[in-house]
């Protein structure tokens, strides 16, 4: 799923705090936003492996949530929501597409790496690919309660995420073709540092 969807889902996880513990709502929203984004910081170095931990995030999130319920503080609540958001990010990536340049083709069997078992988890493709219309619909669905409940800077963050989601969905397939063009003009010395999925069309072009 695309980054705006992950960011919005992390913020949604913090919404109950507005009712049960409003004093921790702000830190929860920030932690949910950051936790939803954090796993994708590995986008260009071992994507969906380096910072994606579907099992470990889930286990640590359960422990941290229990700790936050027993001893609620800014730190415990923030850590719990961050880990919950990271866990949801990694698990929902499994429900999407594989790790490939054009995920709508459905040729990859790698969705998220399972460090516990030492193997790749195959994609379920309930959401066909990141930036698909279904992905955009999910972003919009997540944005509705956030726009209703939030105000100020948090509302603007949600609006910004929706705008990015719409733009990314509109350009998703174009960006895949553009990536190939850019990679072809890069110096050979840079190629080893380019993610493997961007090199899918490189060899045929040079042969």
C-alpha cells in the first residue's frame, strides 16, 4: 500500500485516545503518523526487509500496549502507538502486491520479509498494488474519521496525505516507466546502488 494509506492508518489507531485519554491524543497521533511511515524508510535499501518486521513489530506492540495500559505516560503511549502502527504497516503490505516495479503484473512472490522464519511472505493482493484505485479508496476511507475528529495541524496533515494519495494514484503507472528511463541514463558506477526492481527492464534495453 502507498505511504499516505500507511500514515493515515497509523493516525486512525490513535483516535480512541481522544475519548479515553485526551491528554495523550497528540503524542498518539504523532506516533501513529511516524510509525505508519517508518518501515518505508527502507525504500531504497532492502525495501520491505530492512525495516519491515511483521512478526517482531506485532509482538513488541502487544507488550508495549499492555505496558501503556498499566502505566500510561507520554513515553509508553507513544511507543505503543508507534509499534502498533509499524505492525499494521507490515501486515497490510502482505495484503497488497509483491515487490516489483510494476506490481499490477503480479509476477513477484515477495511481499514482506519474515525475519523470524527467514523467508519472504507472498503477497495476498487484496489490494492489487500500491497506488491502485482500491488503495486510494482505502486512504479516503481512513481520512473520513480523521477529518471529522481532528483540527488544526493534524487536519492539514490528513488533507495533505489525501492530496498526495490522489496524485500518486494518478501517476503510479507513469512513475514506473519514468523510473526505467532514469535508470538507463545513470552512470554504471551508480547501478549497484539502485534497487533491484528498477533494473527489471535494464538488461533487455542494453542487449
